[in-house]
């Protein structure tokens, strides 16, 4: 892992990862939440995000003219990569076409036939990433690759995105397990956290032994 990737992982674990009871956009419940925007909109985090994504694009040998994704999770990533690269353009995909003005769904770079990379912040079910892929292809872009910052490794997200992206590859920078492990190391000096999908103590992340009145491990139970 590069120095930039390691530092970005540390920021995600510090700024973006939270333990607790959360309802996801998919409607499912989770004992953790990753809000990547607190990192990608951070001054240092934005620079690192742009560099790490650009490094991965180059390592894969992709030659996109632009990068883009569904607003708003992709927005700061798109801007960061465009600025750091000094040569890649950016575009944003609206969730629906505007009902006024030009009525465009794709904003920014709009050269039909151009090779592009689709980006997203978090992939759970993959729905937002797939929307961006479909809108980009409908507009006339050629998908060279698909990337997300954090993959939650659940709800069949990877399989769904890979199917929609094919023959383009889907690449995740980090998994939720990576971020959770780093979060636990920062807070407890140990990566002995509850496995993803199991109930964890809301205070330390270790396996919970009770959920009354809150999820607590043996050490923190009331």
C-alpha cells in the first residue's frame, strides 16, 4: 500500500467510520456507517483521494478523458481527481434529468464516444454506481473502468456492479473491513473487532454480549 493510500485509510478511519445503529439507504440496518464525504471534502482528504484514485487509474493502464459519477457521493472525488491530474475532465450524473433549462442529466464534460471512468464513494448494493454507468452509456460515453472508495462487501453489491460494468473492471480502493480494522487500531491498539455483519459494542467495536439497553461488550456492559 502506498504512503498516500495508507494516509487516506487513516483519515477514513478517523473521520468517516462510526459504530452504532444505522439505517442504510438500501433500507437495511447496520452496526457501522461510513460517511466518506467527511474525508473527501476535507482539505487533506481531498488531495489524498485525488492522488490515490489517479494512481490506481494509471496503474490499471486506463486512458480516460474524464471521470464522473452520480451526485453527490461522487462529486468531491471527481473534482479531486480532475484537479490533481491536471488533465482529466469531470462530469456529474444527476439522479434525474432537469425539468428546466437544458434538461441535461450529464453535467460538465460531454464528449460523446469519449472513454471515461465511473467513480463512487461507497458501494453497498451498487445502485448509485449502476445508475451512473447506465446514464453514461446512454449518453454515449465508453466505460473504461469503475471505481469506489469503500466497498461494504454486502448486499451483492460487487456482483451487481461487475455485471453492469462489464466488460469494464470494477475496482475498490478499500473495503469496509480495511477501514474498520484501522479504526479499531486507532482507538484500541487492536484490530480485534466484531466481524462485519455481527453486532458490535458501540463504544469499542468488540463483539457485543448484550443489546439491553444498548449494544455493549463484556467490558462496557452496564
